[in-house]
C-alpha cells in the first residue's frame, strides 16, 4: 500500500480498523526496513499541541514514528483545528499520524485538511453477514461449526469483528483441528471467559447488585474499547430486546418459544432473560429506554471527560430508580 503521512479512520468497526492499521505498520516495515516507534494517545487526555510536539520531534530509536490519536471527534476548538490543519498541510516526513474516531465524521475543517483519499470508514458487519464471517474464520483454523453454535457465539460475543476474531482464536486453542463445534461447546468455552463489555454490564444490572454493576462499568471504561455513547447504545439494544420479550410473553407465547423468536438460544442467556423479565417489568423497560435516549444526548454533547459519572448515574437510574430519574 502507498504510505501516507496522515490517515483519518472513522466508524465503529474496530476489527477492520485494526487490520488496516496493521497494513500501515507493514508498509512502514517494508519502506524503512524496521518497525515504527508506536504511540497511542487519546484526545480526552492529550491536547493537539502536545500531539504536534511529538510528531515534530525526531525519534531516537526508529526511522519513523506512528502516532494513533483516538477520539479525533473531540478536536473542536478553532485554535486546535487550525494548528492541526497547518500540520497536515506540511506533515513531518518521518511520522505517520492516524486520527481515529468511532463516529463517521470529524469536524469538517479537519476532514477537508485530511482529504477524502486519506479517509477510511469502517462500517459494522450486517447481521446477515456475521454467520458467514464466523464460519469462514473457523474453517481457516481447521474447525467447523453448526448453525446453532454460530448463533450462540454471536449471542455471547456481540461486539465487532475484533472480539469475534479473538473468540475464534480462543476456540482454536481449546479444540483439536477437525472438531465440529456445537452450541454447548461454544457456551462452555466462552460464557465464563468473556471480557467485560456493555453486554456483561447488562447482565450485572439484571443480577441486581449496583456495586457489582458499577465495578463492571469501570472495567469496560478502563478497556477504552468504547465510550459512553457506545455503552448506552448497547444497553439500549439489550433493554429493547427485553421489551420485545415482554411483548411476546404478554401476547401468550411461552418463554422458550419467545426466546427462540428473538434469537436467544444460549442456555445462559435464556436464564439471564428469565431473571431480567422479573427484575425489569415492561413499564420499567420503557422508562429505561427513554432515559437512555436522554443520556445519549448528554453523552454526545459533553464529550468523554464526564462519561464515567454520566454512565454511573444512568446505571443507578436504571437499577435503583427503574428509569424514574429526571435529568435537569
């Protein structure tokens, strides 16, 4: 690939983004004969002036620096946008700047300074693409997997391809080549070993221990794989599915049949939703979904600085107040 001094990587699909960054690293290795000196900075912690200082100072250890600047959508002030645009007009030739945003767009002046040719947008896989993707990855590792096992895997690992890739790699270590995996195999291998994420946070919220839920929230934020908007979005999805389950049950469906209609096949997830139905009645689900919409608006306007107390308040409002929380 042609090596550029700057890239803007947009969109929520972390797995595809990570693969593209690996391509950049490989291009640096091919061009320089050695790896770049790598840095990962966050716009919520490091301002543009410090970023530019790093880019303009030469490296003592490598011929090139590769700087990943996450949260580029937070660069909004006139002075910072101007400083960054001036750098992009004359970038350091011994550095590669990778601006990362999980949104689809950064500020227009920044997009214009980067240029369309140096922007990549990474969209999430559609739901109907994920089963084929999983089956393909498993074949590459010498394993096969039945359709119910694929559904169980997608229930337990509900994030992007980076998480699915890690799960497939873990399964390849646990099962001998040539194995055909079933739903029970997937659940036994992954259910107890999954990393904390917004979906395990939902499970903690169902289990009705506020302190435990807040600890899980801290683990999710510490991983920095997603911010407040992504966490709220995932929790909203979980409560919407729970609301659909309530609707089916109220319409006379049996619990097992209702779960199957919603694609809830894993035994552990069925048990969780049986508990969730009791923990959060239908009116509570409706209030929590409405509350989540309010918090989503606040999260987008406040940025990442206040994401922890904002999410803590949302978890408290959902668990202790059943969504009966007024935001001033």
